[in-house]
C-alpha cells in the first residue's frame, strides 16, 4: 500500500460521502479514482503525470 492508497477502514468512512450519480464517477472505480486525486494533490504533479494504475 502506498501513501496514496486508502486502507479499508478509511474507505468505509469516506466512501459514503462521495457523489455517485448520473454525472458523477463510475461506482465500480470510485475508490481508484479517489486515490488518484489523493496522489495528485500529495505529489503536486500535473494530471498528465498521473500513473496509469489510477485510470484515465
């Protein structure tokens, strides 16, 4: 697990607060997408520098 990844207890706490809807993120990839946002803000990198493991 990297610093950008959430453990299961953290995800259980945060997950219900994230929007999933008609225009929101895909529910099956929501955790992956959220971890990508965490990675982006922790590193200060540009979006185009994001590793592929977080999806498009």
